[in-house]
C-alpha cells in the first residue's frame, strides 16, 4: 500500500487491493464463517430478516464475531483494522459490523446503493471491505462501482425502487458517469469502498455460487440515532432505508454488549 493507492481510494471512492490475504487466510475465513452459518444459521435478527425478505437466494448473517472468538479477533485486531486506519488516515478505527453475502443459483441483484444512507448517523466516516472467498467472474454477481460517486455524497434522489441494476447503470452511463466492474477477481484480492460510494451487483447466473463477507469500520466513535432525518432519500425508498437504519442500530447494540464483556 502506497500513497498513490490512498489517493486513488479518496478520489474514486473505492480500491481493489491485490494479494492482501494469502490463500490460507482466505480458506480459514471461509471455514470459520461456514462453521458459524452451520451452527447458528437458524437464528435471526431484525436486520437479517429485513435483508433476506428481499434476497431469497441470499445467505445473510451479521455480526458473526458474536459466535466465534477467532473471527472476533480477526475483525477487531487483524489486518483489516490496520488497512482501514491507513485508508481513513487515522490512528484508530471502530468496528461497526460484519455480514455474509452468499448468493446461490440465480440470486437477485444487489441494487445500486450507498451504505451511508443506511447508517443512522450524520457524522460517521466509514469504510467497507468486501472479501470474496474464491475467484469472481462476470456470472457471479461481481461488485460494480460508480467512479467518483463518493464526492457527490447522496445520489439516491435519482434512484427509486423501479430501477433495476441495469437500467440505473444505463442512466448513469448516459450522463458520462464511469462504471467499473470487478468481474475478474482472484482469491486474496479484496475491495474497499467509502460509505458514499455508489455500488451494487447484477443478478447471478443460474448454477453459480458467490461467497463473500463484508466488514465495516468507522473513523469516528460510533454514535447512532435511527430517527435522524432521511429527507434526501427518494420517497419510494424511505421506508426501506428507515427499516435498515433501525436494524443497524439494534445490531450495533448487540456488538457493544459483546465488546463490553471482553
């Protein structure tokens, strides 16, 4: 990681980091994550129910550090925390959440969105890491980003629930916005993106599998308020955004209880 990489992250709103994890680390993460899913997959939270109500072919489990001390150590003290601090240009970061994003067969698209909309805080500066457990190609719902979208902060007034992944992409490209698709990722590569980077992924091709985790850190101390205004959000999305904001707040309370015991 060099200064140019940090500048690229700040400029584009996202960054692909090559060979950040070795294959043994990736396989270890996959094994620990699958173990949690096998043992605790029948439990659910408000957030998990909200997400899986949309993506029926998704396997979504959040805050796995609740169930696995080794995963907790990795999320709280491992290489991602150091990378987060480097890219956010701070000496310390605060863990916010983790989750699985497993997709199977012809799983639904992940709609274009900005994470910042779903975090009930006006002051948090966040970074999200997307860590795939295998190579990812064009048929496996690859991550896609609108370049520079983090600079314009909120773009959601242009996006409503009637847009599909492809129609919104076409609208943005017609305006001259640049789209970058990471459809040739290799094991060990990870993606990092700013909380206001617009991103999403197309639907899966039938018969494919995509296994990845997401981990989110904040540059600021985390203070959440799910009643914070979301008037900038498109009216068609406000109810969904508020539901996820409430879910994020409830989930973070569980994380705080865990951290207070350790």
